[in-house]
């Protein structure tokens, strides 16, 4: 396309879209050129859209200038359907509205809502989102529907196509159509009569062709997302229903999906699972075929509801080996060849416990005709069956984690008709082995005949590319020619299977798909190259490079080289949608590393490093929550610390300053107290409004840390408290964090005592003698230096702290309490030989039976810090709060607060973005106070919520009395 066309488009688009949501710089174009698949295209322009009106105008502009457009939601798709070398329009963070029908059986959704979030919304009503892809915790509704992503339980009976009721779309010419709205339908009939007539012509032509109609029904009797969705033409008469359902699986090639209304699904309250083990894969598949036929005798229920077995996940021996399944390991010791062992993770669900028990009995009776390696055992205990599902979930990261550096991990998916399952599965296993994919494994949704196979693949040589090409050609022959199955069952056609759509479907069906494409997108501007691609080798072009980032193998940051760029991390990345996401930081650092190592394009390298500084480094909170949703447990914060370390090498001025602070820590802290006192004096003299205005201006112009009314006054521990000895039987070593040793209460505080004083009195109320480590004012956990990239200084400070705590605790005899959860998290990572606690866990573990709790009816908010989530203590602080209040509110979609140590002072915009959803929830709930266990987090929470946040220790103290013996 002519550069002038893009310039003209950009000029016109900037009249509609604010400049901060239009990206044309080298850095962000590269960052957005990656999705979860193994292809890469670099867009010319990236636009973050926020409304249907914007989309409509952008499509009109694209039509005017003849420029291709691709839509993207979460970017977790696997087949190359969410990337573009033209204009990429993102519909994510600004597209999260929803509404539920009064009976909770319908939900209307915008495309940017995470699938798991929909389940959280529906859970209180006993309903759920029917599609259940493995990526449901990260994928957005728009991507789930437009790819017809299904999953373990929804099969073909409850996928997006079957539960969709209506769709609101924006066509290529900018027209908005709501198929569920009478006024919109009438308007469309008036403006687009030829369009509707053509839909009806295609419908009637298909139905008149009995062979084609039968083929469509047969192909969609199993999972199939190869090509466009033709099933609506045989299912529906109304052209508007056909239009709505054509959107499902269209991968953005027909229109933009701005809203969808779907039926919700009943969420069975009673569930049980069993891990069944068979000594050969064919027997395992025959058992699945038998279990699929099992139904109860409830004639009033739907066919799907009557099915007794709701899920059956097959895991071949390599899958079991990858996760070190204990049963597999035992079997391997007993036989010479363990390659036959196959597991089937089976699930049944019911409305009552009696029904569940009956289901289990029916399944067990069915399985008596099969020989299993170990006896069949179902469990309805979540703590037991969750372990089975953890094994299932662990296959992908385990296999991916063992791949050779620089290779990528591919997941292909196919489907067979259930009657072909035993033979087809064995054939597929042999085919993969023939192509020497020795670490590949097969697993997946056997109940639906849908398998995934994982390949660790390099594309660095022509030989490796040819091996992959030969494999896919043989897969095509096996799946299509021998079994007439689906080459893509749920991952979308994308670029990966575009060359094979016609081969799978045949001439008549493919020409029908092309006719639909021509009708919706006559200029071919919507996601070109996806589904329809004239290049027979498009699936082996534009591979995404995965160069290594040179990091010491001993560093925790080394894990980033295992990243497959799936995007699962982004749901927990607080800067995603603000600057860059954790995935994008890795993508960019890989390219920067490649340019450094190759020595090519030094100007581009310099440009990327410069552009990376603010969005990549300065606005990364380094909180590590990204690791909690990453299949490989990668903490991008570790990478950021390495980058900061390179910026501040030993001998640099910044490093020397950090080292000076570490060596003179007590004195530096003392020097900060007058600064806090001066700020408090200014606040008292000028008032909140004037002080805020002046300090905001100073922050914007001079870059000084931002003052807010939540800023605390100076504080020093009363030395007399340090020598208090009660000679109690119970003792605790209390290390007040350096923050709480220095910072007291803000000018307007709902509590009267600084935290250290309150913590001492609470511990004494619980009958504990408080012991303080020596030279406490010199001690620190090292988080300050770690966050700045001075990792050696951080470790040195942690070692100093460990020695002092070891002495104070009499070599680990007494528990150690730190009042700041982020500090405690780092202490646990660096100090292994003592029992370390933050306030919530210590109180819940040691003081709960020593205090009398009286609940207050006052509603309270609780913020769970990122460190508490990483330590697995989220439930602990909530449970503690519930001992104190009858109404505990945990705001939804609020993860890391973004204060990140001192980053909330220096980059307050990050803190504000992270907490953008907090204040509306607080105001709607009528809550007047919040609690947490991190002083710096509480400053940011207070600033952005409109209510004060203080330590959970204050709530406990307020609601408890000493037990009188």
C-alpha cells in the first residue's frame, strides 16, 4: 500500500482518536506485532479503540484509502489471526461492559471482557459462560467467539455458535447492525436490501444442494473451525440470525464484533473426577467412546444435560511423563515399554449429591468391561480432583519448558469423529513419531474427538521448516483423506490452515465461503491472509524469531528465555493497556538482544532502547503477578531488575549513591524525617487544595516525587518501647519495616497510633513478648535496591537482616514478624532458616485463639497486595477480616496497586491506572475505610479510592479483647 495512503489515514484518524491511543513508533509497532501464535507481522499503525463510533469511522477511513485492517482482543490466538502488517485495531481494555437478563439466563457482553471474568460475574447466580477454552482466564470474549474457541466441557452443544442469541457488528463500510434490535434490523433492511437478499440466496442454494447440506451437518457434528462457519445456513431461516452466527469463527474477516448476547449455562454444584489409566491408547479411546454414550433417564432434560460424562481428557504417555505423573513413573518401573500407558481424566457433574453418586455408579459399571491399570476411583473432593486437573494443566508448560533455547512450542489441534477415535489416535501418535518429534505429546478433549499435539519446533533452518511442512502435509492426509475430520477444531484457521481450507471442505463449500467473504468484505480489507490466502506456503512464512536474551543461568530472570509469548501473563500485568505488557517487554528485549548480538542496524537498536525506557522500564512495577498466570512461571519483573542493573553498573554514580545509602542507612532514614515534616508543615499552612496544586506542578515540571494528602508525617520509634520485656511464655521477633520506622500517620487519619505502636500493643494484648533485632534502624530486607537493579546490594542487606533476626530469634526458636507484606515476601525468598510472617498470617495463626473477636457491622474493604497473592495468603487476610466484620468487600479486577515501592511517588500515573476500577466500586458499596498490610500500597489506595486505607492490624485491634483467664 502507498505510504501516502497511510499518512492520509493517520491524519484523518487523529481527528477521531486521541493521539495517545495511536501508535506509529518503532517500539510499539513491534510490540503489537506478536500474538500467541508462531508468526509475526509488524503493523504500520496500531490504534487502541474505545467505542463503536470509533470503529465505524476507522473502517470508513480504511475503506476510503483501501487499507487492510485487523482486529485484536487479548492476542492469545494461536494460528496467526491477530497480527497485521497494515492497521491493527485493538479492542480490549476499553470494551468491558456487560448486562445480565433478570433471569440470569442471558448475558450481553462487549468483546474486551476476559472469559473468566464472565464466570465470576455469573457465579453468584449459579450460571457460567458456556465456552471453556483452556485460555479462558486470559482470552477475551471477542476472541473466544470470533474463533469459536471451545474447550473441555462445552463440546459442540454449548460452543459460541450454539449459545449465541444476537450480535452487534460493524461492517466493512462502517454500518452498525444489531441483529437483536428491531429498529436496527429495520434500518438495515432499508439501507442494505441487496445484502439480505444475497444471504437468502446463499441459504436457499445450500439447502437445495442436498449433498452440501449433508456435508455441512456432518462436518459440524464434531468440533470444526476450519474456514468460515457454514452451519447457520442450514440451522436458521432468518437472514439476521444467519448474519449473527456467521460471525462465530470468522476471525475478524467479515466484520467487527462490538457486542454479543449469549445464553448462560447452568453451573452444576456437584462434581467428581477420576484419573483412569489404561495400558494402551486404543483401549483408552474405546472407553471414551463407551462413556460418551452414557445418559440418564431424565426425558425432560436436554440431550447435553442428560449426558453423564461431561468431560474426558486423554493424556498419552509422553504427556504423563512430562509432568512426572506418579502412576506413570510406577508403571515405567514395572514394564519394559511404558509407551502404551494412557490416562483419561473423566468428569461427571450433577444437580444433587444423589444424582452424582448415581452417575459415578453408571460410569464404573460401564468401565468394568475395560482393563484399567489401577482401580477406578472417583472423588468429589475439590482438594483431590484439583490435583488431577493440575496435571492436565501442567502438560503444556512442562513440555514447553523442556524445549531447546531458541525454539518455539507449537500446539496443533485436530478432531475426529468419535467412532474413528481409537484407530485415528493411534495413527496420529505414529505419524508424529515418524517425523522424529521425539518430545511431542498428544492430549486433549477425547470426549469430542479433539486432540492437541505439542511440538517443540525450530524454524532457524530450511531443514527444520521442511520437517514441519512435511508433518503438516501428512496430518492433512491423515485427518482429511482417511478420517474426514477437522484440521482445526478450536484454535482458528488463521494463516496456519488457510492453504488447506478448500482441501478439507471441497469446492462447493469453499466457493460458498468465498461468496460470504465477498458479500461482507468486497474489497478484501478485513484481516486479509486469514482463512483465505492464495499463497499455498503462507503457513511456513513470517515465522516469529525467538532469539535468546543473554542472562546468567543462575539468575531467576533466565526463565524469560522459555517464554512462548502466549499472553497469559497479561491478565495480571497492571501496565497492560497503559504502556506495555509483560509479554511485550520480553518481545522487545528479545529484539534488542538480537540487534546487540548481530551488530546490525545500530540506529534501530539505539531507537528501541530509547523508546523502551519509559513504557518498558520505568512503568514496570516489577510486582511479579505476571508469573502467577504464566504457564512457565516467568516473572518479567526479574527481567526488569536485570535491565535496571545494566543501567546502574558498579562504579556508576547511581550505584555509588545506592551503596552509600546501604552503608549509612540509619542516617539516610533520619534525613528523610525532616522532609516529611516539612511536607506536613506545608500541608498545614497551605491547605490540601493549594498544596496539591503546587506539588503537582513541581512533579510535572521538575520531576520531584508527587505529594498527596495521604503522605504520612515523620515517625521515630520511641526507644523505651524497644526495651519492653514482659517475660511472657510466647515470644515473637518483630522487625518493623524501614518504611514504618520512618513514616507515621497522614495529617487526616482514621487511626491515632502509628503502626509500630499499634502492632506492639496488639501483640502484647495477645500475650506475646516482643523482641526487636539489634541495630534495627540499619536493617532492611533489600527490596529498595532490588527494585532499582542493585541486586548485589539488595542481597547484602538481606544477609545483614538474616544475621540480626537469627540472633534475635535465638537461632530460629521464635517466629519473626514483619509488618510490611512486600518486605516479608523478599525476606522469605532470601531467608530460609526461620519462620517469617506478615501481620495477617501471624495474627490468624498465633493470635486467633488468644483474642476474643467481636464482629462489627461496618462494611470494610480489603486490598490483597501482590506479595500476599504470590505467597498464597489472599484467603488468609480475607478470613481474618471476616472475623472482624460482617461485610468484607474485596474489589473486583484490582490486582497490584502499582505503587511499587516509591514508583507511586515518581510515576503516580501507573498507580492511578492500576486502581482505575477501585473508586467506583468503593463508592457504590458505601464503604468508608479499607485495610491492607503494606504502608506504601495504602498511600496509593487512599489517594485513588477516596477513603483511607490502613493496616489490617488496626481492624483486628478494634474488634478484639484479651482473653481473661
